[in-house]
C-alpha cells in the first residue's frame, strides 16, 4: 500500500479553480518534488493535505486512512507534518522549547498535573527535554539549545523548523520552499540534511521548491503544476526536459 494517495483533489474559491483534479501516489521512503510557477497551486495542495483548507472535490489517504475533512491537529497526529514558505517559529521561545512544542503528540500528563506540578509532569518534561536535545543534535543545533529562535541565523532557523516538524513523529514530511532565501552553500547543506533525515527517520518527503538545483539534486520524481492543474509528472530528469514545462517556467 502506498503511504499517500491523493485522488481528484480540488478546491474552488468563488469561480477560481485553485487546484483541480490533483492526483498523487507516494510510496514509503519517496523523496518527491512538487514544482511550478508562482500561483500554480503548490502551497494550496499543502494546505489541503494539512487541513488548512477543506477540499471542494476529491479526497486523500495516509496509510489507507482517509483524512479529508479532518482538522489540522488530527492530520498532524495521523502522521503529516509540514514547514512553511515563510518561517513560522515561536521566535520568543528558545530553540529547545520550539522543538518541545512539536513533541506535544507525546505529552503524557494532563493540564491538572501540569498546573499542580504532579510527579508525572516532571517525569514527562524531563523525557521531552532529552528527546528535544537528541533531535537538535541531529541538526547540529544542540549548542544553540538555549538561544532564542529569533537570534538564530536564517539557515539554522530553517533547520529548526524541520526539526520541530519531525518532533511530531510524522510519516510524511511536507517542505514548502525550504531553500527560499538561502545561498548556494546553505542550499547544498540543506539538500544533505533532507536526504539524511529521510533515511534516519524513515520518512517520506514531499518538497515544494523553485530552486532547480535542489529539485534535480534530491527529488527522484516530480509533478509540475500550472494554473492549478497537472502539467507533467514522472522522473525528475525527464520532466525537467519537457518543452511544456520549460515553457511554463520561462514563458516561451
């Protein structure tokens, strides 16, 4: 069984078909790309898969479980986590606390136990601190554990957002333009990080990206969207040589 199955997914805003008849099947362990010009509907697909938007048509399944109509928190708990095109960290919290927010799915104490600082609260907090630091060490952020997220360099903020998403224990990780604003050296490091976390955490990864060096460097297959509809899909090298895809990007 495929990890993710998307069938005829679509959404309409008024008379505008932002995404129309989108289909995708991802096998476990895939590293897949979703590309297209600005306004093609890529982030809208992510918003549909994470419950931010409710589909007008179609549905999708994760590990055979239908998630259409579920709330974002329910979808996250089922195993889909994401990052954002514009970094959305809790900038006034420490690096460690940002990751601990992502560990909420594993929190084992009640609000009552937290308010009155009962034994299970301290036991769980200790465990969460340990897990957060272990995850930060994977991303070489453990030395910044007590730093405010807002004080991190841009590249490290990107890493922290990925670490926080992985802290929710996902099966599918959605990365929305992770290389945005990065220089070539940072992008190369990010490519290595994405491949590493895919293998280490046994994740399936779906990436939206405009940086073609990243797409061609890590994505095994891609789908190209244009005006909310599928323009092409298949092996990355083949699709990127498709004249229609080149036309959509270059306008000629």
